[in-house]
C-alpha cells in the first residue's frame, strides 16, 4: 500500500499517528466522498486495492457512494472508518452508527476490530477479498479504544500469497471450439474483465484470427483497437443501434470477461435462444438463456496457457466464416477515425479527419451531426440503403456521444 485517501478525525487519530511513522503517504481530501472515489480509481488503474479513511458517523456515511460504485464496478477498495469505543456501543452514543451493517450491502466483506491481536488477519482478509475476482470493496471498522491498545509483541503484517492459476480443462476448450466452429454468426461480447485480466492483446489476436466481430460494454472500451476491422465498438443504451442489430443476428455469443451488471442479458438475449460460451476467471451467472461452456480463466487467451489448447480452438474455427457483412449494403467501405479529447468541448482531430473533410469538399458531400439531425448510425445506414447519397459522394458523420469519433463513408456499387 502506497497511499491512503481521506480526512482525519478524532476517532482515527491513532491511525493517523501510525501512518505518519510509516512510508504510506496520506492524501487529505476536501470531502470523504472524494476520498472514496480516488481510492476507487486508484484500484481500477493499478489492480491493487485503493484505501480510503474516514471518521465515524457522518464521515463514514460520506464514503458510501464511492464505496458502492467501486463494489458494483469491480474496483478493489478498502474503506477504514473510525468508531466510538466499544464501551459506548450499547447506549446511544454521539454519532454512533452500526457501520458494519451499513456497509454490508455494498461490500464483499465488512468487519469490526474488537481485539488488537486480530488486526493482521482482518486487514489481510480485507485486501484479499477486495482484490480477488470479482474485485470490489471491503470495510474495516476500528473503535477508538481498540485503536489505542498496544499490539502484542511480535505481531507482524501477514504477507500476501499468490494462489495458483486455474485453467479450463482441454475437453471444455474442445467443446467451446466445437460451438464456435458450428456457429454461423458468432459475436464476442467483451466486458471489463478483459481490462482487469490485461487480455486486450490476446482478445484482439483471437478475434482477428477467427474473423469474429467484437462488441464491448461501456466498462470495456478500448479492449480492442477502434480501427480494427472486427471492432464493432460499444453497446449501450440505444436499443436499435448498429451493435444491437449484430446481436440480434448472432447465434453464439462468446462472453469474455463479461459481467451481467454491465449490460443485462435480457437486452441482448431476451428469448434465451442464443448459445453462450463463457470465458472468465469465475463461473458464469445463472442466465435465463442458452447453455454456456465455462472457461474459468483469461489465460485461455493468454500466452501462458497450454499451446495445445490455444492451437486447438484457433484451428477449429479459423476458416468457418467470412467477416460479418452489413446486410443490405453492397460493397460499403467504412473508415473510422478518432479525435484526441483535450478539454471540455474541444477535440484535436487526427490527420485522417482532415483527409475525410477534403473528400467531402471534393465530392460535394454532406456533413451530418446527430446532435442536430437526430440520426443514429442505424439511421445513416438506412439512408445509404435508400439511395440518399450519390455514388461518388462522401459522407462525414460526426458522432460526439462518449468519445468523439468521425466516420468517413463512401458507397461503392457492385
């Protein structure tokens, strides 16, 4: 642990004194909620639990939103709160709240320290639960009188032990490969677990090798390069957008690092007819649709997975389908370009954007802004099908939802 984010208080002064004598850096915030969100983001970026500290009562309640966010989104976080002394808990003490009960619904584990000789175990378990799959938040409640008690002589922090990795059985990989081989319209649904598993490179290689389109959840943006020909970008709130149409046509979904909290299965498999191959570090949730083949490790795509299994799943499906074509559009070519976000309301275009604008100028083309025209990607494709543009026109489609993006399209007829 390198940092603790929080606000000092009377009930956690003993902890503050201990931090001052340690190499840990304490970051004072203006509000406890800010401390919780800073710990949340630290956990997301590093994979190590971020730690936030608050005093009792209102200080602890201010942590709730950030702690709940970390727990729901899979960010490792440990929250430490001060508390009244144990001798005052049986009466209505000033600012006393049952914090373990309050944090129980929004954490993976919450414990109160009642003896100084249990601190090492409670802290170690808090970090273990926070950082294990699926990561989330944990809570430690430290009464002020316990914090002031001497620690038994010889008491030392418990060191972290790394558990051996789990791999899918080769027979299970064989079953998954068979399902992929038989599928006519497979699609990969990538979730935030790909980010936590550092499996972006392997996922991109897998999708490119097998020519499978990849749709990512909002929490998994960037797991496959946006300009990869099999990147179908993010699926989200719109119910009839480009990605949703692809999911409607799919007969197999390869869910990689996907958690149902990211995008409800009822939205992409409402009738339960789509078969599912589940690739994750944890068993699949009990979904109301389709069988799933649980592959309990991202190492299925990783370099340290047995070569035999990697080659087997690649060989079974490499030539089984061509890349997914847009229905109803003949020979369409799509060039997707990005902007660098440099501040509120401002974007710096890549050189390719300038080239796209030049194409529009040369062909008497059209620039569409969906913020004013109300045109989604699906609406633009529909306009192309209906012949709204001439054969030599270029269309620049500006889409500013989330990450700014630019689409330069040209229609080619067979």
